[in-house]
C-alpha cells in the first residue's frame, strides 16, 4: 500500500469512528472500543485520531454532545438538568460552565431565545418581531457548483458527524485551502418525513481531480435564481431563519419556490469561531 492509499484508508476508518460516536452519544465509549471500530491498534489510536481530526476523541464527543444540547434547549422539553446528564456532565453547574465557554451564554439564557407566550397551530414557536426585522433576503443568480458529497441519513441536526468525516478526508488530502467551500444539501421536509428517513449531503468544493473516499460521490448543486438569507449564530437556531423565509418573505415576495432542494453554504470556519459568529447562507431556488 502506497502513501496515498494509506492516507485514504486512515481517513475512511476515522470516518467510521466518528459516525459510530455520533449515533451513540448517550453510551459510554472507550478508546479501545473506538480503536476496534476503526481497526486501529489501541496503543496508537488516540495519536492517529488527533492527527487526522485535529482534536482528541474527548474533544469530538464534547463538541457533538454540546451541539445536541443546544438543539434540545431550543426545541425539546427536557429540563436543563436532564440535558446536562445527557451531555455527560455530572451537574448542571459543570454543564453551564462548558456550555458558556462554547456558546457565550448560559443554557437558561440560550433557551430563552425560543420563549414566546403562544405557539402556532402546528406546534412551532412563532417568530418575535425582532426576529422578523433582523432577517433580509436578496435575490441573486448563483452559478452551479460541482462538489464532493458524503450522504447523511437521519436527523438533519446530526449532520455534523458527517461533516467531520468529510473534513477529515479533506485534511488528509491537503484540500482545505482558501478555495474550499462547504455546503449542506437538504432533500426532504423535516415536518413531513420521519427524522430517521431524512436525506441530506455534506459537501465540499474541492479540485475536480480530488481522490474521493469510500462512500463519496460528485454532485452538482444547481445554479439559477435563488433567494439568499444569511443567518449569524449557532446552527441550532437556523430553523428560525427558515421560518422567516417560508412564512414571511416568500408569501410576500411574489416569487415561487423552484423545483430543487434548498441548500446551505457555511461562510466561515466553525472550528475557529464561537457559535455566535457562525454565518450560514440559506439558498432557496426560485422559478
């Protein structure tokens, strides 16, 4: 096996480890167990993992669990103490410190962002007047983009693990330069399709001759007229921007949604910025 094949093999195996972790966030996981999933020596697995991912196994688990916790705070009914336990913290105080260091606010303050005196008939939480005013959409013509894609099946909120696998592959192949752009393509309506059946793709713009890893494929994100809304803040809050786009902007725009899936482009690097500064462009195709 040559050096390139070794890199591909390591990337694929680390990807399996990340996928395994992302579906077992409530289970105790050991380094020996994860090494076995990736067919690595338990003696060296932790160093290989950190070299591939740029963080420790514990760091990945912490990040994935905190991301799930943020989603639960906005959309779930569990108490903060229950969410803390599910995230692996022995006390609400420890969870509050860890959450605050990442999201720059307490879990209670983060949950208040969804506070509202009433809900719509479908159970969704209505937008506040401030949220309605904070969003704007621009209509622009986008070029088609050919990207390397890795399929994700299941809850859209769990696609972060698939992106981790994609970025591990790109990092090992030297593809994370300034020209790299990341996208998420979402094919189903989460209000109509069970979460476990949702289809999406984690995507990365890379050179056309990039050697695709196992399970990856090339796809083209269609160009044409789009309504683009930029959301600034944690990915867990993106649903609010979608609500504004479809419930407020589209009905008043004299526009009609096109026959192509909505996609997101992630405009900055979430690994180097706090969630409050993450920027996401939501791109809705128009007829």
